[in-house]
């Protein structure tokens, strides 16, 4: 066998020292390797193998902090989100469960996806809502996998393929028509995968209640939600007025779509900060070029 070099020794012994000092060992360790490990050809498989042998009850998750090495292939962000779900075991699918993958924040309780699942007496699981290691492992029991954040798509697809589960990519949007189409797609998938509710004669879904949805005409639900949204815009505009607005892509992966929405509601968007223009935003970009040529990117 090839002898372990100095960097391997430092990594293994450093992690070992930290873990040995902990009275209560964690269920998992997110071990971030950096650019130096890759530049020096560090034998990372050897590192992980040694650590897993020393700590067999701990799951070591392969994480990366190598932003200068993203010239091709998946980005560090994509690889990290994929790695986060790799420890999930193969479990029998729970007929009532939907797992939402790859998000940094838990969805609000009145989010459309959650209300649709509740309408089917289903279970909605997401990593930010997990309170224990078992909660995390239960994510693999989803009958349906869903993600909405673009960098999560790579990992969610890999998990779906590994566990042989249906998967939907429903990106966050600021366009009413796209939102309606995504809700229709999700509602149909949940109805087929998770449904425990008797459909009415229209096969319809969704009536807004305080915390849930019940079956009724989808179009009526959409119209109600749009009215509420437009009222919220009017209220925000009454407060903000013509205050200049700058948008940053770190706030949302679709800053151009958000800019279009705000501009069509007479908000004073002046600047957008972004690294590149996503394929998902081409339509919004083309609209802004024609209708807002002075907008600064």
C-alpha cells in the first residue's frame, strides 16, 4: 500500500483529536477538504477510510471547499448539496410522505407545497425541519422527491436515481403562469403518489383554509391567491414608494424575474448584482432588455 503522506496524516489526526475530545460523539461529521488537498494530490479515500475505521458509528460526509476549482463539472455548492443526502439509506417508501430536498431554509407552514400535501393527509419532510438523526434518515422514505433551488437539482436527481423514487424539479418563480403550472404538476403527482383523500366529481383540488387546502376548483384557488398577492404588492408599494431598489442573486436565484415582477408593479428597481444569467431567466432577461434598457446589471 502507498504510505500516507504528511497532509493525510494531518487531516486524519486533526479530525481524530477533535472527535476524541468530545464526550458525546456526533452521528455525522461534515468533513470539508480544501483546495490544498486537491493541489497536493491528497489521497482522500484513504483519509475517509481511516476515519471510518476509527469511528465506525460516525457517518463522514464528503464536503468540498474548493471554489477555485469549478472551471468544469458540478460547482462546490452542487457537490455539497449532493453529499448532504448521500448517507440516506435505502428504505421502503412511505406512501404518505413527500421529501423536499436541497433547501437552506424550511418552507413556511402555509407554503403551497405543504398545503397540498396536508390536503392529502400526507407527510412533508425537509432537512431544515429535522430535529434528530432519525428525522434526517426518514427523508429517504419519501414516496416523492421535490426540489426548487437550482443548485440542489444535481444532488436531488442523484438521490432519486439511487433510491428509485419519482422526482420533480419545481424552481421558485415570480411568474403567475409558471407558478400555476408547477402547482398543477405537483398536485397531480401528490394525488397519484400520496393521495388518501376522496376526490370530488371534478377531480379537483385546493381550497384555501387557514393552514391547509381541501378539494375544490384549482382555477378558483389561483384567482384567490393572485388577488391576495396583488393586494400585498399595493401595501408594499404604499410603504416603499419610489425608493431605489437593488437586487442580489444571493437573495434569490432568479433576480431578473423578481426585477421584472417589481418593475411591472411600478417599483423603482435600479440595479441587479449577479455573476451570470441563468437559462431559466432568459425570458425575463429578454423582456428587461426591451422594456428596461437602463437597468444596470
